[in-house]
């Protein structure tokens, strides 16, 4: 059991964290009434940077185009992401992104080099690093 590099990641090493990068959350788009069936429209999202989008939900194959800049605005990017939906047990509809790289159904896309899911970008949540626990302990020690 166990061996070299087994167990928890060492402090200061390992994966980059999700909180450090621009993200697009499908639930936030739904709350802002951006995902309207049988519609096509555009607008801007604000995450860590401004992102222009065009959403088309007029066909069975719905999609969103995201336009954003890289390299301090020198490089303009355009990436299309398919949308899919599920019907939860208690009714309604839940929308999902389809990751452009792995085709998994996911709720959050991250922009680093390209637009893709957390697994494709090899990102980790801060809570998996124990940072949240260390911050809590530090806060309690000062009381």
C-alpha cells in the first residue's frame, strides 16, 4: 500500500487551482436568463475578464460561441461549445456544456490556453489542497 508519490499533494507543488482562471458556469448563465429555448442572442459575461458570447438554441443542436482574448489582447479567440440538457427527476430542464476536448457533459468551462473542463486543463479545487482548512485554523488561532 502506498508508494512513491502516493497520498496527498505536497504543499506548493501539483496542479494549478480553478480559482486562478477565468470560468464560465452554466448555472450562472441560466440564472441570467441567457439559456432561453428557441432563441438566438448575444451579450457579454464578466468573470475574470470580459467574454462576448453568441448563443443559438433554435435547433436541436444548441451551441454557444465564446469570444475572448489571450496574450494581453494580442490574440483573439473564438470557441464553439455544444449545449445539451437533461430532465431531472422532479421536472424541468438542466443545461450542460459539452467539453470541446473530451466531450464530457460538464457545468463549468475554464479558459487558460483554450476553453475546456477542469480535467482537460488539469486543474484542482483549493479544497483538495487543504488550503481552506489551513485558512480556517489560522483564523481561529487569531481569536
